[in-house]
C-alpha cells in the first residue's frame, strides 16, 4: 500500500507538468506576430478553457488522492490501534491465563499440602490411638495377671492354712491319742517300768567314785532320740559331790542307747531319771 501512493503521486506530478507545458506553449503562441483575429482569439479562449478544466480535474483528483490518503492513514491508524488493542487484550488474556494457571497450581499445591498434613495428622492420631489401646490392653493384662497372682496366692494361702489346720488337727489327734495312750501306760505302770529299765542300765554302767556316800540320790535330765541314743545329759540336783555327778553323767553316756520303751506311748525325748543306786 505504501508503494501505490508514491506511484500515484508521481503520475499526478507528471500530469501537472504536462499541462503546465501545454499552457506555456499556448501562452508563448499568444505572443507571436499578429494573425487573423479569428485565429488569434480562438486559440487563447480554447487554451484557457482547457487549462481550467484540467486544473479543476487535477485539483479534484488531488483532493481525492489526499482524501484517499487521509482515509488510508486513518484506516492504517485504526488498524494499528486495533492491533495494539488486540495485542493488549491478548496480553491481558495471556496474563489472566497465567494468573489462573498460577492460582490453580497454588490451589493444587495447597490442596496437596493439606492432604499430606491431614494424612500425617490422621496417621499420628491412629498411632496415638493404637498406643493408647496397647497401653490399655497392657494395663488390663497386667491387672489380670496381678489378679491371677493374688488369686493363686490366696488359694495357695488357703491351701496352706487348710493343710496347716489339717496337720495341726492331725497332730492334735495324734497328741491326744499319744497322751491317752501315755495315760493308759502310766496307769498300767508301763511308764514306771520304762524309767526303771533306763535307771538300771545307767547304774550298771556307773563307776562308783570313792566320794559316793550311802543314800545317794540324784536327778538326771536326759535327752534322747528315737532309738535310745543319748544326745545330752546333765545332773540337775544331787546330794553327792561333783565327782559323783560327773560319774553319773558318764554312766548315762555309756548306757546309750537306752532301753527301748515297752510301748511307744511311754517314749519321752526329755527324760527325768532319779538315780538312787541304794534303792
């Protein structure tokens, strides 16, 4: 479009120049030597009419060209403004799309962070719940074990008490039976007979010291075990001297094991024997 106006202007200039030359020629011809009136007057009149018409047309053409040029410029300026405006709208649209994209991306990132945070929170809550449940189960288990131990201890204690009561009752029954048997043995003279047998054996093993006097009487405490073995002996009261007491203690040891009882009812672990060799 820029090349066409330049070419058009060149054509207009050439046309105007051509008309000027024609007018100049006509004007120069008007100054030639006198000729007939009709020839001389006709030529200028025709030249003036031609020149005015050409100039008018040229003026109209130039005005049209100028108007077209102005309209072209206005059109180009309008198109340029529209192009700039379109570019601005396109840039605004692109900027808005970018903002929307960034906002969408930010929204997605925020949503992802919220999801991750929620999952972490849920996992922490599940862990806390599981831990609390494990603690509860452990406490219940410990309490149950404690109750079981206490129940077992109670039952064991009750069993032990029952066993002790049964044993004590059995021992009491045995003791009562032994006492009854012993009383019967004493009543029947078996107790005295048993003590007499022990005293006789002690006397047989006694080595009478020179300091022993007639009418000797000593009380001897003897400790024996089942089977008659003497484990301890001591003269507690005696009308003899120390030599006599020691001789009696030696005699008891020599008499070990002591004679067996005629019945177990008269057996005594701690015996009190009255030693009277002259009786």
